C-alpha cells in the first residue's frame, strides 16, 4: 500500500493544477462575456487579438 | 429652403456636433498614463458587429486595446497620445449606424458580476474537491477495514478530511450566508436545513475521524455542496439580467446636449443643463430635456412618451419633452426643467418604485422551504431523542441517525425542481424566439388572470399603412414627391406605392407641419395637410385614420390617401384565445379615443382606456393589483415602461424600444402576437412540472424517511438516494421539451 503514499498526493496535485487554472480563467475575466466569446469564434482574422 | 440646402444644414450640424462632442471629458488616465474610455454601444447583434466596431477603433495606430463586451455593450478603449481623439472614435462608430452613449463606470460596480464570480469560484472548488474525494471513496466503498487495513483506511480518511473541510467552509458560504441572513431576520429558507446538514455531517465525520471510526462521510457532504451549487448557479444566471433595466435607463439621461452660450455652441453633459439655457436640437436628434420651443418650427415624434404614431407639429412656445424625437428641422429649445425633473426622469422614478414593489414577491420554492424546514428539523431532533432515550443508544449513534435523516431529506430535489424546469423552459422558449429575462417570469406568468395590452406597436403594427385612396392614377406622382420626405406618412405612401419608377421632381421644399411642394413637368404639386394643398376635395373628417392630400396647383390632378395603423395579423385570434382561457383583457393606450375605440372593437375588447398618460396607466395597474388581480402587461413604448416594470409580469415585442425591452420580464420576437399565448402555455406547463417534481420529492421522502429514522440507512446510502431523487426530478423536467407552439 506504500504506493498510495505517492499516488494520492500526485492525484491531488493534478486536481489542484486544474483548480488553479480555473481560478486563473476566472480572475482574467474569461467568464464576463460568454455570448461574445461564442460570436468571436466566427471572426476570421485574429490580428486584433495578437496585438 | 430646398432639399440640397437642407442636407447641407444637417451635415453642418453633424460637424458641429463632432467638434463639440464632449467625450474627451470622459477620458481617464490609467496607471501607465494611457487614456481609458468606456462607451456604451447599442445595436450590436452579431460577430460582424463586434469586428466592425473594434476594427474601426483599431484604425488609429495608437490604440492598444479595443474590446467590446457583447453581453453588456460596453466598449473599452485604451490608447496612447492625445485624449482628443475620443470624439473621433465616437464619430466613427456612430457613422456605421451604432448608437453610442457614455458608459457610467459607477453603474458597472454592480453586485451581480461579483456574485457571479463568487458562485463560479465556489462551484469550481467544490468540483475539484468532489473529484478527488470520490477517487478515495471508491477505494473505501469496495473494500472493508479487514482487507484494507485500519491504518490505510484512516490515512485515506485523513486525506479526504484535508480536502473536504476547507472546501465545505469555502464553497458552502453561499448557503451559510443566506441561512444566517434569514435567521437574523427571524425567517427560514431552504438554506437553513442545507447548512445544518452540511455542518452536522462534517462535524460528525471529524468526530469519527478522531476516534479512528468507520462513519466518515466527507464525500456525502461535498457531493451535497457540489449538487446544490449547480442549482444555485443556474438559478442565479436566470435571474440576473432582469436587474439591468434601471441602469440602462440612467444611460439615456447621461448623454450630451448642445447648448448655445452667447452665440457659441457648446456640448455639455445633460445632467449639467439648467433651466433657462437654450439648447440646440438638430433634426433626427432626441430632445435632451423638457422645455419650450424658442425658435423654429418642426414636427415631433412623441411615440416614445405618449405612444401616438402621428408626429405633432410644434412651433415657438410649444412644450417638448425629453426623450421625444425632433423629426424635421433643427430648432432651439428653452429649457424649462433640468434633467432630474423631466418627464423621462419621472418615468425612471416610477420604474424604480415599481422595481422595489417586485421585491416582496415570495417564490414558490421559498414558500415550500418555509413549510419544509421546521418539519425536517423537528424530525431529525425527534430521531435523535428517540434513539437516545427510548432506544438507549450511545449518543454518537443516535446523532448518526439524525444526520442521516437530515441528509436524506435534504431539499436537493426541492433545490433542483425549480431551476432545472426553468432552464429547460427558457431554452425551449428561446428556440421559439422568446427571451426570458427573469428567473421567476414563468412562475408569475402562470398565475395571471388579467392581461393589459398597449395598442400602438403591440396590438397594431405600429406604422401607418395605406388603407384607402381616392385616385390610383395620382399615386406615382404623389409617391415620387413623398420620397423626398422623412415624415412617417410620406414614407408609408412610398411603401404603399412599392418599387415602381419614381418621377423626377425639382425645386422640392418641405414646410414642417404642413407638407411638401415640388415641380414636375413645369407644374407645381403639393402634398400634405388639407389647408396646405390647394384642393377642391372636401376635408375628410371621419375618424377612419389620417388623411393626406395631393394636388397640382391648378387643381386638375388631385388625390387623397387615408392611412391607418393596422392590427397585427393574428391579434384578434390571440385575444380570443386569451379570453377563452379565462383571462380578462384590457386595452390601455395613450392614443386618441376614436382610434382606440376602433381597434378595441376589431379585437373584441370591451374594457379599454384611451388618452392615458404614463402615470395614469401606472395608477390603473396599481388599482387592478390592489383589487387582487395578477396582471400581465404587454407593451412596447417608453410610456409603457413603468407599467411593464410594475405589472406582476410583463412582455415586450422585439420591436419595442430598448427601455421597454429592459423593463419587461419577457421579450418576444416575430411579427405576431401568438408568442404571448405560447409563452403562457409553456409557463403553465412548467408550473405543473414543478408541482409534479415537488410531489415526486415528497413521495421519495415518505419512503426514505422511515428507513432513515429506523437506522437502516447509513449517511452514505442517504447521499446516494438523495442524488437518485434529484435525477428523477431532472428526468421528469425534460418532458417539457415536448411542448409545441401550435399556432406557428
């Protein structure tokens, strides 16, 4: 069962990375304009965003 | 004044506005010393619009960022260099046909976006926790202490505890705060039993953990939190948009006015305009404040305020109101009331008053909770006391049974019964072009017994259409002359003529309030009011509609055209089906008595009120509500906005002005009215499904509670059963998808 001592923290760590990524998307306002995001995917050139 | 000259004046005015545009006064500097400007852009409907607006701003090479928020219409611009280019941005966007208003940054500080983030964050944390804890729980469920070993088991319990306890403290806050708030006001709501179940389940688990015991149920507690947060977030999103109305109204008052100060034009914010100032209003512009005309003659479209379709002629000394539209000529207005006191501001105040009235509404789910909570709590307490004193159990075991009772009766199904049906209902309606703006709209709509209808633009198309003409031969001539005017009746005449060839008139002039004059083939023709046109035809005095006359100066060629605002094609059928459903119908309009009488006779409404001012409409509604009626208001004008806000539930067509759409709970698309009855059908269907869900939840409780009470169920099985009942409720809700709109 010693393997659990490694595997469980690794599993929790992977989950934490996901959580941190989620909090980052939340803090950088990516959920502010969900309708707009749905429309923007249709736009052809992304040069404005690359600026 | 010829048309050419007229066009020149208009473009001059545009240039003046551009030079004097006050937007640069709104530019702020951020910490990097760059210019920041927030604008409110209206008329953005698609991906193309986003791109057009943003790339128009990016044309200026100094711009670092131009980002348009599609949901709120807020455009954020950040650039280097001079703040003066702000007015150029506005001009460029306006010239593409979008509306621009200053965005009031204070209105952005709403609690909503804060709350939205808070719930999402809690949901994310709970999702993370439940994923990891389930990983451990799976191992715990499929083995026993013998096969796994007590040491391994308690290690896994400890890991679960380390994840679960902070999660419940963090992600459970929406429920704890709400429960605390309710208790402090000596009320109870659904969050009280939820909070208690969470706290007790966690507390008991900690206790067992310290004893190295078996009954550790962090997984149940976190799963509960996760499920309930989903329901809470869906519910919140459904309710959010309704709150935006008042904010948007204030935007209208936050524009600019051009004042004339010692012969010079100056653009100042509308809120700084004072009594006695002279304001210049170009044609096609809205009056920024109430006042009297100082100089000039024009026609004014008051449909925003009174609902009348036909423009009024106004000359020096006549009163004009903020929000109405100056149609034909640039004029000067002497301000009689500052912006805070205008008719428009009164409407805003009426709406705010109405909005506060809405807060007292108790939703069905909350009502259920007030009955449910004491029942559940006393049951758990009885279970605890029963097993402790009569069953002679150890207090830990008795407490475990009480916790099981709490978990199994946890109002999860109750919490999901309403939001799931509402999300499905609003999805179904959206497919049919009906947009729900408040979460409890369907619930309120299902309870109505009275329908108030506005006339112009709601029952009728809202634009005059040709219904009768004296002489078809003159049609081409008259329409050709009419094509040079922006007056609604002229445009209706051109529309009625269709796409045929137009004759080339010269020397055209328009006299506001009277009509048009033009020359064709050496002959002078006039089109307009009876006294303006030299016609031998008698004045049409009956009330069939508005008449305009057309004649040559020698009177040999003459014609007259009668226009009416026609009913929508399905108006009569829809009203009939409402009356068949047992709803009282009532027509309220700001228009003339005769016109209202004609329309109400056509759709068979006996209860009608004409020439109603906004506050009279409001009073009428208040009286109906005091009389115990649940009222649905359907309207589209600014004059309807307070009533739309104050009514128990309100609907506005997609053609309505922004303000009415914002004030209404429901917005429907399409030319007809059938959406109103369809939405009503869906509302009643959702209500019956919600009731069914409550019954399902009650049956489940009746079966499960005795078992839990007897101690046959562990808290873990309880959490599973609870989730199972939630699934049944969700599946039942999906039956709503089979509702059809029979009339379209």
